[in-house]
C-alpha cells in the first residue's frame, strides 16, 4: 500500500516538473512517505529527518514533507517540534501535496477512486482503503480510517486501461480485500471479473474471517490468477486470537488452508505472525509452532510485537521479556524455513513458466515468479514483464534457482 502511495506521489511531483534524484544532497524537495505499523519504522524516519535537517542547515535541501501513516498519527506533532518539516500530511489529504509542489489542488485525483501507475508492466490497483477491524495491536484503522470500497466499474475500468497500456500483471490492494463489497457484489465477483480482463492477477491482503471458499477455489480454477495466497494468521492460539479480536479460531484458519491446498495443490501460502503479544504464554507459543507445522507455510513475515500508542494492546499487562520474544521469533522462523525448504525441494527438476519481475543485475540473474507464486532466480536478460521457460535446478528456503531458459519452447 505504501509503495503504491509513493508511486502516486512520485507521479504528482513529476507532473509539477520535478525530476527524481537518488541522493538527498541533490534534492530541492524531499518527501518522506512513512509507515507507522511498528516502532522500527518510526526510528528509521527519525534517522532520515536528522540527516535532512543537517543537509538543510548546509543549504543543500530546501523543503521537506512528511506524508503517510506517521503524518496521520499524533506523533507527527512531536516530530514537527524536533525536526524542521515544512508540510505534514496524513493518508487522506495527499492531494494537498499538489499545492505544495505548485500544482492546482486535485482532490478528486488523489482519492481512492484514482488511477494507478500506468504503463508499468506491473501495477497495483487499490480496491478499498482503511479497515473496519480493531485488532488489539494495530494502528492501521487509526491512521487509515474506516473501510471504503471502490465501485466495481471503477476498478474494472482502471484494470482495462492499464492492460491496454501494456500492464501484464495487476495486484489488487487493500487491508482486508476479501471484505470488499459493492452493490451486492462480493470480492470473488470482482476478482473473477478482473481475472477476465488482466493476463495475470494477484491480491493482498486477505483476512481469514472474510475469506470465502469460493475465492479459494477461484484461485485454483482461474488460469490468470497467481496461485499464491497471503493469509495472515497472527497466532496459533485461540486465547491470543481472541485477545487480538481477530474474529476466528485456529481451527477455522486450518480449514481455509485445507480448501486452498485442495484447490491449488502446487500453490504457495504465506502468512503474518506476531510473536510476544502481551500475555502470550509458552503454551500459546507452542500452539503457534504447531499451526506453522500443520499449515507448512511457504513463507511468513514474522514480527516481534511492537506497542503502538493508542492501541488496546499497548495498555495490556503481561509484557513478554525481550529475550523470550527473540527466542520465540527464532523458533517460529526456523519452523517456517524448514517447511519452506522441504516444499521448495519438490519443485526441483520441473519446467516452469516464469514471469520476470525484476531484470537481471550484474550477476546476470533476473528475479521472476512462477504461476504457483514461487520466487525464482533465473539467468536471463529478459525484460520485466516477459515470460521465460526454464527448469528448476535447485532450491533454498526462500527462492528457487532455474537454469538457462529454454528458447525452443
Ligand atoms: N490488514 C492485514 C491483516 O490484517 O492481515 C495486515 C496489515 S499490517 C499493515 C501487516 C502486518 O503487520 C500484520 O499482519 C501484523 O502481523 C503486523 N503488525 C501490525 N501491527 C503490529 C504491531 N503492533 N506489532 C507487530 N506487528 C504488527
Ligand atoms: Fe490492522 Fe487488523 Fe485491520 Fe489488518 S485487519 S489492518 S491487522 S486492524
């Protein structure tokens, strides 16, 4: 979501006649588009603001704007007192940036109903903004507001324009995409319609409480949908899931995974897990490890709990000591990597059609994605957006390695 927002900001700045530069010292204007989900994101922004203030004193940077989720949080007032910032914007008033850079204000252009990055081989399309859940630990509903679903015609219209402009891969975006509803239509209807217009489709993020079996089956059945599911579970303990207000039990999650594995046996499954939520006991942690083993995730984002001011969890008793959090983090990571390694080994020897996401670097390796959603390193000078066919020669826990592409196919 932030990458997508940054793309839109970049486009706006370019419309105003600015060119993008790689180093702060070459910039007249610096816009920090920020994340507020965990404290380490804030620490990094403070580091950047410190450096920018120094450059500013030397006259090398003229103006600084802070946008995104930190801008929408109360903490931005404190940052403004400590650092020299010209403009602070939240997530809903990015259009004000237009005025700041000398463009007419275009409120309608920078609302959820806006065009995405056009022309790129790979484009994000926002289908909803905000979130109606209140997970104990999460700041997103505070900084992004309640859910607003974008009308189906608007999404389809954008997808069609993108595809006509050369986009080969569309990712539908939202905090809980499966909660999308509009005039009697549900997410699966939207996904199916998009999968008819776009040559390659993926979506993120799903919420287990909204995820319908119908959607899981569509992933398996529809040729243009990448068989990759990101379904955050957060914990394997029913007790902690309840404290988190996630709205499902571990058993329901397991059942969803069974449906997915049946619908797309070759597909990939990833998740988000938080370790060290207040009150998490050794027994809760064991249950998370058990769930990780049962679901055999292909990858997982594992986060150490980070208290966010204003969320319920920040005020809960039962803080888990850092050393315990670190141990649990490593245990979950090890379990995920073991499973992923075993599953990836099964791909070795197979021929795969690979979509090139990033062109080759100095070592001649491009990064691509199979239809099953596996990341692959492949020796090719094919351009992003191209497809190549190659045999998988080896595999690690995070990525597959393909041989030379077969050009006879
Ligand atoms: N809407 C998505 C969902 O519910 O699955 C995810 C949104 S959040 C931006 C991405 C991930 O960050 C979450 O799934 C959660 O694992 C993690 N996260 C959010 N708040 C956190 C916190 N306070 N501490 C640690 N991890 C957190
Ligand atoms: Fe945050 Fe929960 Fe909403 Fe995801 S569903 S954005 S974790 S409140």
